[in-house]
């Protein structure tokens, strides 16, 4: 089992710091990604690829290898498309 590349990012407007994993970078560790965000792995989508489903505040979100999965300051997990995530967050040391 390899270690996930969990990185810190800051929202450029609100200054909130989040932890995030880029699914594409860690796609071979999909089970570990799911454990990190308390999600579930399933197959689906257009190309029958592995997906991670995340339950947050009574809603179910689906992340694919095109998403970042981030944990906000309240400890809730959400997926975000790469372009959207990169437009809102900047990596911090």
C-alpha cells in the first residue's frame, strides 16, 4: 500500500485551508482514497471506470479520476473538477 499524496491548498478568496488528493495522481490507490474520505469504490461512468462515492451532509457525491477530493475546515469531503479546483485554490507549503 502506498501513501496518498495529501496536499494543503488555500482558497484564494476566503483563505480557508483544505487538504486535497488529486484522484488522477493516486488512481492506482483508489481503495486508499476511499478510506481517506470514508467513501466507497464502485465501477461506473462512461468507461466503466472506478469511482469513489462520498456521503457528506446527507448528499452523495461521485468522484472520478478527473476530480480533486478535498476535506474542508469542517472535515467534510467533496469532489471538484480539476479546472474548478485550480481556479479557487492555491497550494500552500
